[in-house]
């Protein structure tokens, strides 16, 4: 069974009463548990819209989306937030870390929303940071870390809830090529350990690290 199943998905933005923009057109996409998939395409192709739909950050205009066998397209915002926090770990190009907060507390943040007690939060956050090679940086703030280390903290934060999917949006975009390669290797290792990785990128050289590439162009998908 597919972990992600998009069926006849359309996404239309209403800019004014008369003006609309179709970002996604009749998209069908299936991603199985344990896959490492790259969603690739140029700017404006629709890949960011597709990522937002997969990550439950936006809703389709029409079509159905089944996540782990459950139709999520019609759920209310609270239900979507709960599923998002439990099933999807996000990694963004700009890291999205809290600057005045330690690496440990940044990683523990999703567990607060999940209602996990403080001692368990700290234990799991420490384990996640050790998993990405930052066991010696627990008390460091983002401005004390390199770009690559900040992205590792962001990956640890994505991992800490043990989600079904790691959804990474241009995760190497703000990094030099050597550091970017190290981050991609980290995703490969996570994939080897059974994680489902969905990587959004406009760089084909980055996309080729995945085991399957889904190409997005003019709102359509080919795979």
C-alpha cells in the first residue's frame, strides 16, 4: 500500500474574481513507504505547491489525498495539524531554527506540541542530535553553528517525533557543495534505515541522489 497517494489533484489559486492560476493539473502520484523520492522542476513548475499539499500545509482544489490509507483532503485544521506533527518531519532551506534557543531545545520543540513530558523530550532530542552527529552541540545556539550544523539540527528536529515521512524542501540550497553533499549523505543513511524521504529540489544533480525522480513541469507530473 502507498504511504502517499494523490489522485486527480488540482490546485487553483484565485488571484482576483476574474483571474485564476492553475498551479497543479490532474496530478497522480504514489509514494511507497521506505522510498527516497526527489520532486524536481524549475521555479514556478508547481513543485512547491505539491510539497505543501503532501505536507498538509495546503489543500487541493479538487482530487483526493490519502496519507497512510486515510483520506486527509477534507479534514479540519486541527486534525491536519495533529497528523502533520505525528507523521511528517519538515526540513527547510532556511533551517527555521529559533535563534535564541539551544540546539537541544530547538529539536525538542515538536515534542512540546505532542504533549511529551520534559524529561522524555530532552532524552529524545539528545538522541536525535547524536543521530545526526551533533551530540557535542546540545547547548549551542544556531549562531554558534555552521550552516551545515544548523541543517543537521533541523534534520534532528524533523526526526524527533519519529515521523513516517521526512519532507525536505531545497535542504542544500543555502549550503556550499561540500556541506550539501554531507547533508545528502545523511538523507541517504536515513533512507537506508527505513525512512521515507521526499526531497524537493530544482537541482538535477541533487535529485539524482534519490532512488526515483518525479519531474514537475507546468503543473503536471511525470515519473
